[in-house]
C-alpha cells in the first residue's frame, strides 16, 4: 500500500511541474495577445487600397498578412489559450482527485484504483509533450500581399454581359400533400412553379418562434424538403420559403400555419397542419431530403417533459403529482462517440473501450420539467459511469462533466460525486449495482438538476442556475451497460414518488 501511494505521489510531482509550466505558458500567450491586438485591429480598419500601399515598416512589431488563406493571428493565439486552459483544468482536477484518493482511509478501495490512477497521471503528463507548450504564432511575421485572386477576377470581368441580368426566381410553392407534423417535429416540402425556367441555386426556409414573433432562417440549401426537430409541443408556427440565385432572392411563398402535437404520438401517426382557409389531414409522402435540428433557436419541450406545479420543491414532490401518459427515451447514434454500441432500438448502450465515452439523448430541453430513468443492466469491475445533461457540443471522449458543457453525477458501487467543468463536489454515500435505477430530474422552471438512485434522492440539489438547451447524457465504458426504461401508463394514473415506466412524461 505504501509503495503504491509513493508511486502515485511521485507521478503527481511530475504532473505538478507540467501544470506549473502550463500556467507560465498561458501568461506568455496572454502577453502575445496584447502585443498583437492593437496594430492588427488598426490595420483591419484601413481600406484595402490603403493597406496595400503601406510598406511593412508601418507595423514594426509584426507584419500584416493580407492573404485570405492566412488565419488571423489573434484568433490563433486565443484558440491556443482556450485549448491550454481546458487541458490545465483537466490536469488540475485529476491532481485534486488523486490527492483525495491518497488521503482515503479505506486501503482496499485505494488498492482497487491506484494502478489505474497512476497510469492516468502518466498519460496526462505525456500529453503535455513536445510542442504543446510552444506558441503556434509569433509576434514577428512577414507581410504577405496576395493579390492574385483580385487580378484574376478583374481579368474575367465582362462588362457587356453585366448589362443584362438574369431574372430572380419565382416564389416556391409549398406542397401541402407532402407536409406533416409528428410529435414536436415538422416536415415541409416545396417546389418551383411548373412553368418556371429560371435557374434556382438554393432555398431559404423560415419559421417564427411559435408565439407570433419574428421569422428566423432554419434551413439554407438546395434540397426541397426539410424536417425541423425540437419545436415546442402544442404550439402554432408559421413557415415560409423563398428561392435565390445569383441575381437575387424571390418573393416568399404563401405562409403555412402549422400546429405541433399536444401529446406524444405513435411512430406511424402524423398530425395535420391548420392551413389558411382549410384544415386537411397531411401525411408524409416521401422520405426526408434533409434534416435540421433547431437546437439554440427552437429548443422544444418535446415528449420528455413533465408538467407539475411550480410550488413543488423536491424530487419526490415534483413527481408525485404527475398525471399523464409516458413516452420512451432513445439514444442518438449520430452525435455519440464512435466507441458507443447501440442495441434494442437505441434504448440500450454500452461501449467497446476501457475509457469513458459519451452518448446523448435525441431531444433537447430549454423549458419545463423533465424526468427520465436509466437502468444499470450490467456493472462489472466497479467502474464509475456518469449521468446528467449536456450541451450538444460536449466532449465525447471523456467522462461526463469533465468540461463546461456537461452537468453530471458519477457514481461507483459505494458513493457518488457531482461534477461540472472538472470540479468534483458533494460526495455522497450510496452507489449502484446491476439492476439499479438512476433517475434524473431537470427542472428548467427553477433551473435545477437533481438525481436519484433506486427512487431515493442522491445528495442535495446537484446544480442550480441552469439555462439554455440541454440533452440527456450518459458516459460509460465497456464494464457498464445502460438501458432506457420504457413502457406506458394508463391515462389518468399517477406516478409513484419516482416515475416508473418510460423516461419521459408529457
């Protein structure tokens, strides 16, 4: 035991030296930003002919590159600062965790994880290898004036042809027979007028916010069909589309008013749009040509949502008053790490790697109360899977909660911790085994996140002041298999203290 503690301490000493070098390197990079920022911003304000006429001596501390393929030096340095800062936080978090493990009074627990921790410390130290702490940009670089593209464009000008402009496209026609809604998704299809011969380069689809607000662009491209996911349930949206080519943009099509579902529907059922002057049942007639997830703009309540009183103040009280139908939860292969293995219609996940990998749910939430459960179908060798919520761009190759894009609880067979941005808090006794159930309650009305294990709340409220779009998330390795609890409740039934059956109630 003493030998392993000594090995871990020695490894931490080396990692500590690397962390100190990284802090000094960050100071160096921030000084570089100050040296570059003022002259670069001054140069960008000059008109292009003025910049071209000035010699390199105008900026003695650095040369200004006018080549469009050369990246902005400020952005290069800032990107390196961001990368190094995240890596330093991860390193510091690992060091803090190792120090806590060394102080652990349970020798058997230390022996179980010591070898893995020593390897992880050495691996992290190796990642601070040659080149990591070297600036990617210097404050001295040559003036590079690339005028070849401009000269080529000038030689290709044809002033005779410029006098004759081609017409803009005609307004597209929405094809009502191919438009439909399904749960909180809408599929829209359109075409050019039959007699139109004007060439079209693409289309712009716009939706309002579901409350009569301003229209926003949700799709730009050549396809003539688009599926919009993540809309609010039981909401009315207006949609319109226009075409464009080199000559300009067409007028808008007629505006289509559409209504999303009040409740979850079966996989085959589609819902009608309320169309101006008529209401007709519209069904999908062809497969999607393109799919667009409106994550920041139209974050839906979706079919994971729970409805409850705003006065309910705990996990149990928030769930005891629910009285709705249960939908089911599925994981999203398109956004998951490549090592994640899916089965059971994407309701069950495991991993083929010993390292932690992240998988997200298919639907994001930005308002309302949401609850889902996950069953531990396999649990070998005491790993520590993590459960919670994350942004769509969360790190997929690290434990959930290692970066600032995830809020999670990671748990082993004895205890749990909450983690966000690699900060570990609220160690709580009580772990998981095969057959256990982990519950996640995301209350975006009170902006809180709470966890449960086997229907008992685990620790205090885990996180507060949550705001934005969140996706259900899990991280696990090959020693764990997690299943999304699925099923249904009869209409009018009330959930027990922690909801049974499906992962979502709406």
